[in-house]
C-alpha cells in the first residue's frame, strides 16, 4: 500500500484492519499488541461500507 502497512487482525473475535504509517516488523500469525488512539479511529459499517461518524 505504498507508505502504509495494512494489518488484518481479530479483536475479541471480530475482524478488523489496522493501518500503520510507519514500518513494522511482524510475521503472519504473529501476535501484536496494539493500543489505538481512539480519536484517530475510522469505523465502517460492514454491510454498507459507509463510515460510522463518531
């Protein structure tokens, strides 16, 4: 994705995608511990793909 890295993950059993602007060193199926900045989250409706504005 150019300068971004997409990580597909599961949060409490639910699928999610995280975008990292900096390079990360992770391997497939490796456990990552992340703490999102809530103010920077972008949430989308899984059925429509529309943004859920918070």
